[in-house]
């Protein structure tokens, strides 16, 4: 029964209208039976306009015309169910058509938390402290220290469709370990259980996240007819009626508080396990019947076990030194999904903690592109949605905004959308890799014009003869901030720094902001090498889409950019790339600081053979970048390195991932192995021990400490680097398997690429690849197999090896190959 039908039936019974017979006869009418407008005296189901007024007259609160209200009461088109509020890790949220929202969350109580309770209602006592208790969930960042730990212990698994999910956390102050599992069993229903390591008290809070004063999502909660049942009722603005909600428990509450209000708290005493079923719908009787039925002995246990086994048997899996690497990516990304009421959409937020602070899901440019690639491991729709969303924040001139949907300081000039500053152009790279993983020509055609428009913006005339980001017009880009002069100077200068990939670069407040050009007086290695990369990746996309003139122009631009970078940013005396000043200081045109941005010259295909050799020496220099934990964001001999202060010295996943791509382009096999091994160890140590996915890591200890959000999505890039050592697909080497310098034995199973599922096993003794369960390649030593393409029964490929290997292709006899690069079709 849809929303309109339920209201009609309910109000017929309540009013006893003479037209009840005709109303009941039309109960089976669908949404198609009701026009958008009601031009005459009756609707197309035969209901007189006067009857609509009589039927809904008492249901209005704001004076809205009942006929207009009637038109809005459509059947539910979309249900959202899951822990999609930033602060609902231990609960679930129900959203019907972006209008009616219910939610609940739980806290399992350490005995120490109740020591000050001195009688009365335990629920009322907990209600007053619930939000402050909850603030400790995510822990606290403390600069230069490990900070205060969060409660989480194991995050995931979590299926993209919410058919199964698990979260384990450890309550502090001697409290229990809690295992929370749930399964979505219908479009508007979820079942689950909370298991305590030892019997403990538990409080449930029913609430509406994102609810403002006055409330946007009005809800009243109440106890059900039985103690183990919670009811909730919402209404759309201007009416009394909306969705209803039932939450059934396997135990009775000791007491409750909040009846008839928008927040309800129920107290459960000494539980080992609490089962629940929550459902959203139209009628309490139906809801309660369905939710109570799930509490029969064993039903919830059975569905959780079945759904868990079904999901785990199909998702990607790693073993050996890559155990838990694929798990960490999907678990972190899927548990980071939140709903944004103002935009009526779900979104993979950079961090639940960041989203919670702003009651929204902030879109950040780099982060969203990276998240799209990470989540596409298992969730293609979310990947495409991320890219569509972040590229929609493009202004008329072509600039991609550095962030959108982020209300940081509403009392200041900082706008909800960064209309005056951008970030480095990495979108084409991420889109190309997502497309190759999840081929969809329509998606690529849709996004390519946005990427190309953004690419052309950087050097475009802003309308006064001045390029947007080439302030000194020397053919190189600077960081900039094109906000109006009414904005304070220091803020315009700061947002120019924010256009870097790092928030606090080592040259912060060293390069001067130029008010006229609206750029810093510094040509940066990072920006220009990534712009060069953008040229040739866009040329690849254009060629792929048949845009040959675009491809030719972009290829020519790449050649010009490479020449300009090598002429103006390479210091032949110090044999390295450096950021360039607009004016020399003591005859030196370069800033002296050195960072891993120099290796982005590999990603941009900028470095020639001599420059490549010089860069390789710096990579292995322990005074610069070499070490157990790499890559630091400033060189190790920089005086600021020991402070490990945010971007000044710490290891950042996006930099590691970008540099890794360049290492593979230039076939730095050993260096790529070192970076992959170090990255994976940093990520997996924290993930396995504490269920954390860090924003950054110490380059001294390898730990996520100090200013490092412990659940920041791009931390999973560290695991992706390691996976790409075994299997990857990219514009420069196509579909690629294996490497020439394996870390240790490892297997990646059921890894989805371009519509097929791959199992890749590699060790120093050999490489084996299976496609959809069938043997594809088997080598008896280290090998890289790339440019793999399928044409009917034929497979073409390139084999690269540094030692003699024997390679078997499908069922054919093995062939011997000497060291070198071989191009084959079999």
C-alpha cells in the first residue's frame, strides 16, 4: 500500500465520508492515475475535488491547499536504509523519498559510566549524557602524539548493497567489546544483532540526524504496545501524516524516556545479545507484525550467517603479504558512505567525522576522484556517482572547485563552495583508470568534456589579458586564488596555498601572493608536472573516443610543456627539479626545499634519461627520501622533518599513489616494490591492529599519529598500491599482471577488471593468472605481463622479464623466453 492509499483508507475510516465506497474502489489506482494538475472538479480516479477537501481538511497544519497536498502524496520511489548518518556507526537510518527520516543508534555502557547515577530513570540519566558520551567514538587528534584512540576495533566487511555488514568496537573504561552485524532484508527493512563480550547494559537512542531547530524532519517517537517495541511517526512539512517506523527488540526495556518527542531513549539491562528489526512503512499494525516475526528463535542468526557467507565468497580477497588489502579498501569506503539531506543523495565522505561536523558530506576535489577509484573495486554505481558529483562543481570558466557542500565558517567569507580556488589536475588520470576497470563508453563521453574544459581553463585569459594561473606568462603554472579584493589578503594568500595537494607546504608563506595576477610568485614542480600528465592522459581519452583533433593538440601541448618544465624547473647544477621564483635571490632562481614532487616528473613523462638517473639516486639517498617508511613529504635533511607536522615530513597516501604510477611508467621495478611494500605495511599494521585507515603516517615510525584522521578514505590508497603490484589496468600499459621484484608470496582473488574476475598469484618462484576461473598465464619466474587484450579466442600481450622464464598461455605448451620485452599473440 502506498502513501496516498494508506492515507485515503485511514481517513475514510476516521471520517466516515459518504464517498467512502468510491474511494475504496479506487484503492488499486497507481501513480499514473493521478495527473500532475487537477484542472477540473475531480481527479482521474473519480474523486470529487470537494471530497479531497473534506478528506484532508483536518490533516493540514500550515494552510496548504489540500488538493495540492494530495498531489504530493505519491507512492515511495526510493528507500535508503543503512548507517548513512555520520554519527550512526552503531545504528541505522531509514529515509523514504528524501522526506521521512528515522534513525537509531546504541551505546553499550561500561559500569563506570553509571557510577554517578543516584536513582530515578536510567533512560533519562543516559539521555542527558548520550551525546557527550558519543563524542569519544572517533577519538581525538593531538599534534605530535598518538592522540586519544577511538573505539573501533574491526571495520567491516560491508557489502555495497548492505546485504551484510559488521563492525566491532571496544568500549573504554572497562566496557565490553561489541560486535554489531546487520543485513538489509527488504527495501525498507533491516535486521541485526549486538553481541557483548560479557553481559552489559545498553541504551538505544531513536533520533533524526540533521534535524535543525525548527525541525526539517519532524518525528514523534513512542513506546509500542509491548515493551520491546518502539514506534515512530513522521510528517512532511505542512501535514500531519508521513511515514511510520517500527523497531522491535528481542528484550524488554527497563525504562524509556522521550514519548511524544523527537528523541527517545530506552535502557536495557545486562544483555549478552540484543536482536532487532527496524522497518519503515505506512501502518503500525503491518510494521509491527513484520518486525516481531523476525525475532523468532534463530531467524536473524540464520540470515546474517547466510548473507555473510554469500558475500565473502564473491568479494575480492588477498592472501600472503596482501591479506586484508582488498578488504580494507571496500570496508573503509563502504563504511564511509553518508547521506546528504540538502542534496538528497548518498555519498562516500572523506571521513564520517568531517561530515558529522558539518551535517553534510563535503565534496573535496582530489578526495572524490581518489574515492571514485577506490570504491569501484566493488561498487561501480558509487564510483560513477562520485565522479559525476565532483565534476558538477565546475564554474562557467571551466575551473573545478577545490571543494563543494562544505559550510566551514559561515560567519566568515569561506563559502560553501570554493568558487575561487581549485586543486591539481588529476581527474583525467583517475577517470581513465575507473573507466578501464568499469568500461562504460557513455560515462567517458559524459565526463570527458568537463575534464577538457577544466584543462583549458588553467592558461585561459580571464578577461583582462591575464591567464588564470600563469601570472608571469612564462608558460608555467602557479598556485592561485581568484577571490575578490574584499576578501582579506591573508585569506586569499592562504587559499592559494590550498591549491596545492598539501594544506601546509614547506614553502608556506615563503612565496609571495601577487594581488594583480592572483597567483603566488612561484612556478611549482607539482602543478606543472601534473598538468603535463593531464595533457597526455586527455590525449589518450580523446583518441579512445575518436576525437583525433583533440588528441593531436593535447599531444603537441604535452611536448611543449615538457620542454618548458625542463628548461625552467630543472637545476643542472644540483641535478634536480625545484620550484622557481619569479625573481632571483642572490642569483638563484630556485626555492631550496626538496619534496617528493620531483618524482611526479615521471608521472608527467617529463624526465629524460639523464634526469631519470639523477632522480633515482635521490630516491635511494637516506638523507633525502630513502628509509623504511617512504615517501616523506619533505626531504629527511630538512630542518622541519623531525617535527612530522602534517604535510611537513609525514607520508601521505595520495602522493605515494601518484609517485607509484610514475615509477611504473618508467619501469623502476625495484623502487616501485619498495614503495608498495612500505605503503602496505603502514596501512595494514593500523588496519589489522586497530581497524584504522589513516589520513597520513609518520615517516619516522610508520604510524598514523598526531594530526591524522584514523578513518580517512584515501588512506586505502596505500593498500591499492600493493594490489597494483599484482594486477592493474591503466592507459600506459593496459591490463598488467605481476612485477619483476616480488615482495613475498601473495594472491589476489576474484579481482574485477573490465567485466572479468581475475586470480593472480605471484612469488619469487613464479606468476599464475586465472581469468574467470580458467588458467590464462603461468610463468616459472618473476615476470610482468602487460598490454593484455582479447580478440575472440586470441590473446595478445607483452612479456617483460630480466631472467629466462617459461610461459604457458592457457592450455598451450610452455615457451621459453630470454630476458627482454616480447610482444606476442596466441
